[in-house]
C-alpha cells in the first residue's frame, strides 16, 4: 500500500519525493526503500522474492554507492523481511542472476542464501520471511 502511494507521488511530483527523502533519517530512508520492494509467493506457497518494482524510483532517490553504504550501516537493525527485501535489491543492483521459476525470473530463497554465502553476509533467508527472529 505504501509503495502505491509512493508511486503516485513519484509520478505526480518526483522532485517533492526527493526533497522528502533527503530530509529523512537513515533508518526512515532504508525503511521507505524496503516499502518499495515486493515480496510474493507462487501458487504452490513457496515464497520467493521478486525484482524490486521501484528500482527506478530508488535510483532516482539515492546514488548506488550511497545506497550500499546505507544498507551496510543499517542491515543489522532491520527486521528479517526487510533484510530479505534489501538483499534482493542489492542482488539486482550488483547483477546477481535470478533463477527461472516456472518461467518467471525471480530471486528464490536459495539464491539469497547463495548470495549471502558468496559475499560473507551473516544471514539465512527463509520461506517464513515474516519471522523476525531469523538473521
């Protein structure tokens, strides 16, 4: 829901959204970015994390280097579901190849875990992405 509101503001006046974003604390910035990333599940109930729908907005609001710094400094403070959202964003921005899942390109839990292992990130993704105790 928040992402829809953000999209409407972005489409109507992206300069206002940028001004609003710049004034936020780092914690609020990263939470707003998390709200722009969608987590979905397939019909077989296997959870997966898809591409960030709002990548163009995120790139408009914050430079990639600044975003990576923001992520690195705040990753440990995030809830599990937001950690997974942020990892999907980082995977996408760094060109990590998504899996083919029934003809759809998306990041699976296994992809996130492989990305974390390859990049020495202390986090284990799970299908129960609402579990706040993981990570």
